C-alpha cells in the first residue's frame, strides 16, 4: 500500500496546474511511496491536456476525467474512492505543498495512528494562527481549537473516511469544506497538529479565481451555513460542548455582516437584507448558550442583532473600529542566549483613553463612555472580563513569511484607574530563544519582526512591538536608559552569539519614530569584525546618532561609499536566499 494519495480537484486551472505541480511531484517522501490523483471536473480549457501530459511523464500521477459537477466536492470524493494510499492529502489546484510536507505529516500520523493531521499553513491566504502555536501529537475537537481551522487542506486516514462515510456534499454547495470538517472532527478519535514545519501554501490567485471568491447572495450563503449548524447539532448533545462548537460560526460567520468593516461598507437595502438574514438565523438556529459564552463586546453585538437594533450596530462598529492596541515594553534584555521581553498590552479608544470597565453597585459594566447613546447597549455588563482575555507575542520571519510563537507567560489582570474604573491588560514575560524558536530549530538568517496579538473584552488586535515615542527620546540619550514603565532595557540588549557553530543574532529597534523590535540573524561566516562594529552601531542609539553625524560631515563621494558599505552590512536587510 502507498503511504499517501494527494487528491487535487481541477476545473479550468490552466497555467496554475504547472505552478502547483512541481511541489507535488517531487516530495521528499519518495515517488514510490505516494501518488498524485488529479480529478478533472469537466474543464473546458486546456487543463485536461496539461494533466494528461503530466501523467505521461510521471508514473506516480493519475488523472481521472469526469463530467462537470460544479464544485470541488464530487472530485474530492472520487479521489478518495480511487486512492491507494493509507492517508489522503487534499490540495487545491491553486496551492502548493512544501517539499517535505508529506514526509513530516505522514510520520506524525503513523506515530499516533491519527485520523486527521493538520499541517501548518502559510501563504497569501493565511495569516498567523494559534492553532499552529505548538505541535500536538494527540487531541480532539473537545480539547483543542480545531474549529478555527475548517479548510480541507489536511491529511486524513482513508479508512477513517470510509468507515464513517465522510464525504463532501456534491454540486454547487457553499461551505462544503466546513460541513465536511465539522463532521470529520466530531468522528475523529485522534487529531494531530504539525506546527514545527510549514506544510501547505495557501495562495490567493492574482486573477481572483479562487473558488471561495465566487459571488453569492446572503440567503444562499447563510442557508448553507445553517446546514453546517444543523449537522453539528445533530451529532452532539445540547450543552457546553455543542455551544462551544457552534460559537465559532456565530462569531466569525454570523456576526461578520453586522461588525466592522462590513456593516460600515454596506448601505440601504443591501445592508438591511444581510441584517435580516443573519438575524433570522441567530434567533432560530443557535442555542442561547452560544451567545452567552462570548466575550463582552461580541456578546453585546449578538444582543443588538437579536433585538433588531441595526442602527446601534452601525454606531458600535464606528466606535470599536477606532480602538487601538497599546503595547508597552517594560523590560528587555538578553540572558543565557535568550531575549526576555516583558510587556503590558491594553486597548485605547479613539479619544486616547483606556478601554475600561466601570464598577457600579457590584456589577462590572463595559466602558460606558464607549457605549454612550447607543440604544440597547446601556449598562452592558461584563461579568467575566478576564475569562476571554488572552494574547501573545509573535515573531515574523519576513523573508519566508513564517510566524512563530515564542514561550510566553502573559496573564490578564485589571489595573484600577480610580472612580471605579478598571483597565483590562495582559502582562508578563516572553522568552525568544534563537536556537529553538522555529519548531525546535535555530532561527534562519534574515529579519524577524516582533508583534503582539491580544483579545481583550471582545476586541482583537495585532500590533507592532515598539519602544514608543517617549522611550525613543529617552533611549537616544544613551544605552541602558529607562524604557516603557521605567525598567531598564539592560546593557546586553544588542547582539549575541549563540549555538555551535556560533551565529550572530542582533536585536534592536527598526526605523521610524517608534521603531519596531526586530532580530537579525546572520550565519557564522557573516560575523566578521567589521560586521560586529556596524551591527553594534546600528543597535546602540548613541552610536547610531554619532554615525549619522559623521556621515553628514564627510565629503559627498566618501559619504556615498561609506553608506554603501553600511548597507552591505545592514543587519536588517535579510536576504531571502540565505538558508531555510
């Protein structure tokens, strides 16, 4: 038996076949261990010819031609039926796999006898997802956030699919992937998550031709969502688990038309049409426990929807759109070859004031100033303000567009502001280890930017980790000066050499008034003495200021040559071709 069958539904893919094919044909798993099954769904362009040519040239490629069914569901079902592999990996015609994807996924699957394996997704259709924060050998939909990943670009044990008759709906069915994945997760005894290696490259087509981009009506779209909801309700008992599984579609799909930016982009009859459709579904398809388990601001949005306050939803969206995250770096220093970053993360309204809770008569109310004058929002209570608060720092490998999650211990708490007002924040330490950050492996050469992500009171934001304008003015007076709330940045903040053979890692603040925290990683052969000098110059504010002054005073020709040399040694230039 083959180890894996890749199943690719195809319809009028044209040149995208040639773009996708190399990543499938040359997997490190070995051509004798897997097959690629293309199912042509009655293409009317030259796709059939392109696929037949691939099959003629590559023995591990098979092509199945069928009449057009109108959607990817039937081609995937046919591929599963014809597959000869122990596991099936679904790939869309626009996307690619990384070279060792099948090898890594299959190894994890066999080790755990997994029914489903989620491989880390990257690409232009995918941002950072905490589903892939850590590799997980064994989990289920009850104890892992699997419902946050409902695309079918995963590896499935074929016998698991057959035994439970798990099939995609056939024909032009919206959200067919969500319906399939919801049913599969509920049947799976063992799900594994591979976060240490990127596997699937999910790509947005430059011509807008992705299947998910096709137009639809709200009645059609939410009619299909109702099918997904009913399938979950049918396969689970009423109660906390069912509420948990339904909460994602309520929060992401149902509230999307009545939250920013969508509710501010539509007007008139079009807005009212979407509002009426989602309100009807909110009232008729979801148990009350789904709404009750949402964070404060999201639950308020659900309340206004169900009570029919469209104008209030529009005004709430205008105000919440302007809420901005505030990330304060309280301390930062290298210790034992790891960068320790202590941060405090909060939210501020458009007027610059903190997003607050106000304590009145023993109740915690969501920011009355934010909600003032919004009908139906008066006195909105936030009974468990810390229960939904969470966040982390992320490191973005800009050359490879990869996101990594360092070890973090961020704890939600309330800061008293006086007069019964409280500010909800996340505070704690994050440890960035250059030797183990990327799935237990060293960081690759290039530029790595540090971001913060937080969910507080139902407001989710991602922001750059910067030293702030005030800290910039203080830091320019000399190294080791106060940063953030007054703690020192430490004299070790700059560059370190880690690992064997040693590689140079430089931490510093990027360009602009605030300066984003970034790490530059260089291979050992680049760590020359002149490079060390230039790296230290760029990371120490007083030396950087002196260097700028010197460059301005040099004769023009000599100044240009010096700048050219500095650019060549620039720790933030990040060559995408250098490793990884």
